[in-house]
């Protein structure tokens, strides 16, 4: 394929690529940045394109890979290494609020409220908060999926009721 034909095909895809970029990023500015990065990468790798390959698929794959690589880079940069002796902060999000006295008191009250639940609500709710998926919890507890979902829902409602004074 000639360089002129290659560039024309790439320009014809710009609106489709922008839509795809917006779908991936959900942000207009990020979508334009991703479109620009993709266009530059495609132009830099023009010599690697093989004529019998689907051009549109090739370009969209490049965009998807750039998005995934950028996402992984952001996740890696947000990783916190816990230096505490007992790894206490390992499973806490950065903005947990535990760095303030009020935040640590609130966390203790929330933990106490959750621990006051019956096992049938506390265990699935705690597993869900820890990151288990509904089907994994159902499997581990040997209960139907709907039962797990309703118990987690009711545990959330109970927790909101118990901690209603924090909303004010």
C-alpha cells in the first residue's frame, strides 16, 4: 500500500477511532489524547503493516493496546508499598481517612457495626467488601446466588441505618 493511501485510510478512520477512544476513556480530553497517541503510533509503524491484514482492525488494536498500557501504568504508579511492621495499611485504600483521628474513630465504629451483624449477614458482606464476587461468595458458602445478593443488600441497608448520623 502506498504511503498516501495509508494516510488516507487512517484519516477516514479518525471519527470512528475518536468514538472508540471516548468509549474506552469516558473523558473527552483523554479520548483526544488517546486518538493522537494512536495516530502517531500507526504512522510510526506504517512499515509494519501487511497489505492483506484488516487495516481497521489493526488500527483499533493499536488503540486498545495503548489504552491498556496507559491504564496499567497508572495502576502501577498508584500502588502503595506498606512499610508498617504488621502490614496494617496493606489492604486500606489511600483515601481511607485513617490518617486523621476522626477517620480512625469512624473506621472503628464501622468495623464494630459490621461485627455486630449475625454471621449470615456479616460473612457475605465482609467477603464482598474484601473483593470477592457474588458467585465466589455463593460457592464458598454453599448458598444460592440470590440469597448472597439479598444478604449483602440487607447488610448494606442495616449499616446505613446504624451509621445514619455520619451523613449529617
